[in-house]
DNA sequence: TCCTTTCAAGACCATTCGGTCTAGATATGG
DNA sequence: CCATATCTAGACCGAATGGTCTTGAAAGGA
C-alpha cells in the first residue's frame, strides 16, 4: 500500500487529515495518544539534519523518537512522509526567524545585520559542521523528489522576498549606496548566505565569517 | 579484508602505486587490461555526481562503467575508494579550470568575470539542477568521512587562494574600489559562488544569475 | 466491567546492499 | 603450446534496508 517509492500524494493527504487540528470536537473512545507528535517530528528532524535522508535508517529514527516501529508508521505513514514533515518544520523555523529579524517595522539595516550574524553563528565552528537540513536536502534530493523540489523552491523565493523587502526599506530610508538594486542585492545575499552553509562544513572561525559578512554588507550600505 | 568501513589508507596506497606512472619498464605477462581506468573513473564520477554517494548503488556503477563486478573491485578496491578517485578528478578539473581562467599573466578582472560567468553557466537551468559533486559531497559526507573532509577543506582553500590572487593583482593595477580587501573579497566570492550552486538546484535562468553575479562584481571593481 | 484504542517489543517479510568468489572465455608473452 | 593474467557473467554471502504484522499490556470512555 504505502510502498517506499515516491507517491507522496496519498501519504501527504493521510497525514494532513490525521494530524492537523487535533480533536475538532471529535472524542476518540480508546486509549489516547501518549506521545507528542510534534516532538517526535522535531527529534526526527535532528537525525535527518545530521545524517541526511538516505543515510538515516529506521532504527536511527526509532531511537531518536523513542517510538516503536508500529507507532511511528501509524503516526507518519512512512520514512519519506516523516522526512517531509521534518523538512517543513525546519523551513517554518527558518522563515519565522527571518520574520523576526527582518520585521517590517524595525530598522532594516539592523535587521540585515542580525540576519547575517545569525547565519555566521550557524555556519561557523561546530554549528557549521553540523550543516543545514535544507541545503543538504537540496543537494541530495532535489531533482529526484518532486515534493522536495517544491519546498526548496518555495523557501528560496520566500527568503529572497524577505531580504529584498528589508533592502527596499533601507533604500527608501536612504541607507543604501547609489546604484544598489534591492532585488538584485537580495539575490546576492541569499547566495552568499547559502554559500556560508557550504563552506561552513569546514568549520571556519566565527571571527573570519563575521568579518566576511560585514565586508559584504558594507559594500551595499552607505 | 576491505570491508565497507572507512579504512581508506590501505586502498589509497594500493591504487596510487597501481595506477600512477603506467608500465615503468615493467611488462606484465598475462592478458593486459582491456579498459581505460581513467575513463571508468570519469563515468563513475558522473553517477556519483547526479545521484550522490549513498544513493548510488553498485549496479549503477557497473552499468555506467560497463565493467563487471570483479573488474571494478580489482581495479578500485571498493565503492568508497572509487568515489574518492571520482572526487579527486572532479576537484582537479575544477582547479585546472580556475588556473586557466585566473592565469596570473592575464588581466585579473577579465579572469574574475570569466570565473563568475563559468559558475553562472554551470548553475543555471539544467546544468544548475544537476548540481555539483563537491558541494553535494560536502553536505552529504563532510563530518562523517575524514578523507572527504580533507579534500573539501583543501579545495575551498585552493579556490580562495586563486581568487584572492586575482583580486590582489587587480588591486595592484588599481582596478579595485577603495577599501576592498582582496582576501576578504575572495571569501565573499567563494561563498557567493558556492551559494549559486545551492540555489542553482532550483534551475534559475542564466540571465538572472548573470545579472546577480555582475551586480556583485561591480561592487568591488572600480 | 467491557469496549476500544494505543502502546512497546520484536518477529517477520521481500528486497537490496556492498562485497567475494568461481567458471569459463580470451588475450598476451615466452 | 603453455603459463599467466584479465575479462564477463552471475552465483553467492551476511548484513541491512523499509515496511508489515502479531502479541499482550495498558489506558481511557461508556
């Protein structure tokens, strides 16, 4: 029925209707679920994050989630669906973070500095070596998995839009150098930041990375 | 004996002494090897490139190299050693390309433009979707495989050094904007270019990517 | 109490994994 | 021709894969 291939459609629908909006006035009559589904997704996310999709085996997920095989399959359908949920959570976290850092009402340049500083911190030293679930997924599965493709594309577009928004506001406030186009600069920053994730795998020092990020931003800021 | 773990040392030595400088006055007496080892590495590289390490199965490699199981194991030891050879070839190709584009005697700014244009071409459209063996390897195996770690680290250092060299020459020729530090700018460009590889997975248009790269370089060039 | 549901533990399944080995054909040099 | 070495094809190996199913205990509502 669920076979390991990539017919995510059915599984997707299944988990959505089974998981979202818990107990809509519907009271199940047996023993209630005794574990936190979202916490399990989070733990699974951690495993996928540090090992990648293919290198993560079922026993790894069972150990991390502290679930039995049966419970895990009942709750999530299969490995692939669980992975997609973990990826969704990762993306949501990243976008939420950006929404805070680049909040429209706050000072855009400060926001951009915070945004870059966050990436510097996450891509240097041990944090850097841990890598990024989204970038790792993009490199491992993009082009082979339609559901993943969609999420990757959406994420980069969303990120670029937020950065472009902040740059536009900075430009309107006269803080940008002459000739800087916000949308073009946004693409530059997104590439830079994702490149940080890649070279971050070698565990550079925070100092170096921060100086590099500062040097880049200084090319745009007046 | 060779078991699938990561004792690359022995295999490494084996293939080195068995492959480099062919027939040093030594004439083997039986049937000679009837396939091109380097061509096989190249074909294997193609498979790892488009599928990644874990997702590449032995039958994939046999199909691509047109070798039998026995021949492949006799020639390369095991999957991991073959992968390392493929990775080495990929890295060598990339560095050779850079040595041409950023040749010390030629105009450094033109070289940097060519360097960026090459990345733009390789990271947009279908080329972009194909991705980069090195970045994919970094995200998939770095931190879990010491031999890979070494190669990734070496590559980024080598790339940064070449770009920094070109930028230094550009600065000496007075082509750089005031306040641009070549080594810092080199780190920026390396991050940007590796970020291109990541977002390239969504297959952006050549036009957009080229415009982005131009916009970045224009922030450094006078 | 009874019914229903979920739980953990683990047996079980077919398939695939990376890797070894054999058999028989083939191609070279002596 | 003989000895040597390599080739392909595929059987074979133990281990691991993702996934299903059974068992029996436990926890809720009616």
